[in-house]
C-alpha cells in the first residue's frame, strides 16, 4: 500500500498576498483557487513536486499564521536555486553546511546529499528550508 503525501496546509493572513508570493516569487504552479461555501481553498505546487501546499480562509482555525516551520524544498543545486529565488525577490539566507556539529559557510565541500541548507520565509513568516540532494558534482 502506497501512502503519498498530497497536501500540506499552511496558515496565512492574506490569501491573495500569499498566492502572489508562491506563484510570482517561488514559481509554484496554481492548481486550485476556489470558494467552497464560507471557505476559500488555494493549492499550489513547487515545480517537479508531487506534494502541494494549501492555504485559504476557514481552513486552519486556531493555527497562527507564521508558525509553520521546517518545510523542505529539495533542489539539485542549492547555489543556483538560491540565486534564482533572490533574483525573483525572495530574501534567502546564505548557504551553509554542517561539519562536526558546527555550521560553516557555503555548500558542503563534497556536495553530499542532505548536507547543504539555506532558509527563507513566506510573507507571514512561515519558514522554508532549501536542501541540496542529487547534485551532479557530489562525491561519496
């Protein structure tokens, strides 16, 4: 039996501002933007992803916008991905990697999978992590 992650809901304050950020700045694809009774549901998907994020009105009562942390976007080249996001107006942290329990600047010297990171937030402060996996120059 397969269990496929389809949708992660993210709490936001302004649906239209958030939709614009994910579409225009991150380049996500719009799958759904529809009212359902008193609710509005927006679903967007990162390029190449099978999992979408959703947000809207009336979806996450009691969850504070800006409190969601640690969503990972996996990229094959973290340096290029970071540059692309910055070019599109996203404030992204410097790339960093960990060696012996301490953070160091730049991508992992071996470009090893799951070792290089950079962070950014959506307009509400929900936190995202870029993580490099599958870089063509990786060594084992």
